[in-house]
C-alpha cells in the first residue's frame, strides 16, 4: 500500500498522521529538501525508527555520505534497477518487521519482569505478615506432612520448626477430640471446601489446650489442590471462661448444693443452695 507526496511538508504531514513502514525520499524534492525532511523524521519520536531510503539523481559520494550520516537506511541512485530496488526494499521491510517483533517481545519481557517483581514484593509482604501473625500458621502437603510453621506456632505448641517439619499433625492429638471432627474436616477438604472447627490438642510438654482452626486447600492455576494451610488460634482462655459461665449458670439455677474443687479437693466455689443446706457461708 503506497502513499505519495509531491512536497516535503506534505510527506512529513502524511508520515506524522499515519506512520508508514518505510519511506522513499528524493533528495531534490520540491520545497523542503530531502535531507531536511530526514532530519525532521529522525527527530520525531514516533517516526525516528522508520527506515528512510533516499532515491536520488545525486551520485556524488559526499551526498551519499551525508544521507547515510543522517540515519538513512539506504541510498539508491538513479537510474534505478527496478528488480534490485524491489529486493532491497523487501529486505528493509523484513528487517523492520523483525525489529518490531523484537520490540514487542522486549515489551512483553519488561511487562513480565514488572509483574514478577510485583509478585515477589507481594510474596515478601505476605511472608512478613505470616511470620509476625498472632495466629499459628501451618502449611502441609496433600498427605498432611508439615512443610512450614510460623514462629507463633512454636510459641503455642512448644515444637520448633525443625521438630515439626516433616511430621504429621497427629503428633498434636490429645485423644480428646471426637473422631467425627476429623472425618468432617477431611470430607470438606478433599472436596475443595474450607473447614472451621476446634481441636483439643496437646503441647510438646503434654499440656492440653484448645485451638480454633481454619483450614483450606491451596490451588494451582488449573484449580488442583496442592497444599493445605491451617490458621489456628489458641482459645484455651475463651473455653475456660465459657465453661465457668456455664457452670455458674447451672450452679445458680439448681436447688441442689454444688461444690467446685481443684484437683486436690480444695474448695474453689459453692452455690447459694450449698450455703443454705449446710449453713456455711461462702467465705467459710
């Protein structure tokens, strides 16, 4: 597809409005000279990479040298050999096509690099958030083997990362969580659903504690689960408070005497019915 200009200003205007793939330029074009037009083209950011080929009757070496020095891709003197000129133009157009492809690939690489840098920045930010999280975070493979634990996990369970990694979470079992809880959990997880529930687990030192766990599968780009992530909170104090409230509610509602003791038998609490029946005050 060709466009023709009969003056320098007209040619420059055409190039600006619709940048071409290649420009054939006569040195002796009416009005603005060919060399001046070439300078303007090379100074214009949107046009500077377009190949300019001088086609001229000026056959002196100085003119050819000046034209090439301005950034022209080729300098063809008249009378032209049409077959040779066509092939040189084809070569230049092919070179320009390849240059644009390389530019497009470069832009894609830059974009991919930027996205990767942004992703790495996000990963670092998430990593810091997980490391400093007040909740325990555990990542396992599909066989539930521990791959990662955060510092809060160690504070809560007593197990270091080195001791926990490679282990199965069953090492935390106390035997006091009903089996149906685990069945419900795995039924949810293997079907790709998240699960939330509570465990009564055991610390490394043997102490029992309550954990509220939020567990979900991590999926790859194809939607296949590759890992499981558990975020767990120690709710032992909350459970204790709930038990105390429940016991108090029962104690104050029953007409029977009630005594709460510690493991050694030391009385910790009595209800009003107890004081009425025995005659002992609460303080006594």
